[in-house]
C-alpha cells in the first residue's frame, strides 16, 4: 500500500507517493520546471561575471524562484549596501543564500530531480564571494572615473575664468611718438 499524497508539481493527488516521482509524467514536469527556471535565469546570469550598473532600482528585473516560491526583489540591506544599482544583484544574492540552497536540495529530493542539474540553480559561497569582489572593483573604478571627471571639469572652469581675467588685463595700448603700440603682457602673476 502506497501513501496518498498531493504532488505540487503535477498539481494532483497521487495514490502512490513513493513511486510517483519516478513516473514518466512526473519526470516530464520536473524537466519542464527546471527548463523554465533555467531559461529565466539565462537572461540574467551574464551579469554575474560582467557586472553592470543600471540607472534605477525600479529597472531591476523581477525573478521568480520556483524552489522558494517567491518573487525575488532587492532587499533593504542590498539597497543600503550599495550607492549604485547593480543589475540583478538581488537574484545572485538570493541564489547564494543558505535558505535557497536548502529549498533547492529539498525540491530535488522530493521531486527526484537529477542532482547534476542542481548546481545551475544555486550560487556557491565561492562564486558569490568573487561576484562581490567584482562589485567592489567596479565601484572603485566608477568612483575614480567620477572623481577624474569632476577634477577635469573643475580645471576647465578655472582655465576659462583665468582666460577671462587675462583678456581684460594683457592688452595694454601705449602711444609713443604718434604711433600706437600694443603690448601683450602675458604673466601668471596677474
Ligand atoms: Zn508529480
Ligand atoms: Zn530561492
């Protein structure tokens, strides 16, 4: 006698809970769910290696985690930690949490999924560490670029002001014996 259980993937009661996960129909569902999740993630995963900023938090994509059954959104902590918005950071941070790892494990166990496929649905501690390091470097790069730009603008403004001041001062006209001479006085001491 098998157990009578509800299969969340097949969305029906099955009369043999032990054998059901091995059936063809259930295994088809497993593959389909994993394929959908992979396709969704494929759109974003390049940002894990190639970190990029986006102009606003509202542009962060929504990501549905089928294992945790949640719509993943940026947490307050993630927002507070960064001055800039890094594309898909919330997705990667979610996939690296212990809670997500546990739920993925449980999902594969319950549904008898192929454990070889598990690693494409989680982010290891090592990978998230490297990602955070990339974010740190990118932040540094952007900060430096912004500082350089601000400094360049400051100098440009100072030079323009300097030119205006000099323009009024360098030209001195003198008349000697009926002729007009123009003296151009270029000095940094003005
Ligand atoms: Zn099923
Ligand atoms: Zn999750």
